[in-house]
C-alpha cells in the first residue's frame, strides 16, 4: 500500500443505535410540544 493512500476506518456506530437516538429525540420533541400546547387561556 502506498503511503499516499488514505486509510479508511469502519464506522463504529450501528444503525440500531442511530434509530434509537432518533426515536428518543422525537419523543423528547413531542413531550416539549405537548407541554407547550397546554398553555393559553384554556390551559394552565
């Protein structure tokens, strides 16, 4: 292998981990929106 050749390293993140992170982020966003929707004249 030539010294100028770039060495590629495999990614260590698995797809399941990324999906879990995405689901957790979506759930947190939904909770924040639900809390915000409770305000106003009819809410707390």
